[in-house]
C-alpha cells in the first residue's frame, strides 16, 4: 500500500489509520442491533451504500486517518477550512476535536523553502476566485522573475530581522504565503472524503486540487466500498 505521494515541491504522507476499513463502518452501523461481523458480504456492501445515499454519516466517522502534509502555506489555509469530523492540532483548542498542528514560527526559524511557480495562470474572466488552467500570462518569464525576487527579498528581510534580535514570532510577519509549511491532519473518513469532493473539481485552486487527488489515491485501499459510496460513484 502506497504511503506517500509527492505533490509539486511538497508531499502528503499517510502515517497511520484506525479502524478495519469498510468493516469498521459496517460494525458501527450494525451495533444498533447488537450485531458484529468479522467478514464483509454483499449485504454489508448494500448497507454502506444505503448509509451514504441517505446521509447517515456517523458510521463513517469510526475510521480515522492521520496525514503529514508538506505544502505551501496558502494551501494550508484552505485545508483548515475543512472542520467537520477533523482534528488539526496546534495545541490551542477552539472547540472539541477541531484543532490543528503545524510547525510553529514562534519556536523555530523557518527554512528558506518556498513553493516554486514556473507557470503563471491568467485570472478567470467571469469567476473572481479562479484562474484559467491552460492559459498563461503573456510574459511568463517576467512573472517568474518578479515572484522569485519577491521571495528572495522577503526571506532576506526575515533573516535581517532575526539578526537584529527581533523575536521569531514578529520576524515571521514578512514571510509570504508561498513558504512551505508542514502540518499534521487527523480526520475521519467522512471528513477526508468530503474534502476530496469539495477540492477535487474544476472550480478548486489547482494546487489544492492536486493535494486532494493525492490523498484520494492514498486512502482508496483503506475502505474502497465506503469511499466509492460517499463519492457517489455507485448507485445504492
């Protein structure tokens, strides 16, 4: 089973999971009748599809998975919006099971590592939050030079502030959202599939869409029947 997939200049790694795949979903649902199974059969497949079709989601939350994700900060910020059935941990509890963990710029100096962009897409003409996937700006080379220069200057300013004795928690304010960050994400199967549904489509930003596709590839072997049912790939 594949555990890690590189995504541009980052990666996503499935570090652990809890629950016996589709069987965990089945047993969570059947406990209402005081029943437990050790092996899947056709009736269990039908049950999973029924649960997904009728939005009975609690059984899908008994399968948990933890990822380590190395990605640009701007992608992290989009990922943090997915809160249902998730735990992103940072040590600051906003509400139960809704926290996140990432490298802290208060404790460590950020390395000189930024997302490299080689192709700069044009803004979509009608969708204010989207780009045109296959349409590059007229002077792509100039855009690369401007971007690279800005990255270099921002990190130089960060280093200069640190050298002046400025605390890390303030010096980091000059860093752009293109810097590479690392986080740990723990979520239920329901939450992960919901993330895939919302982020792997034409309207999502390309960078997070690639992440969603990689996560989908990693989790498919864990609970193939449940994932297909939640994504609507089968008819119940």
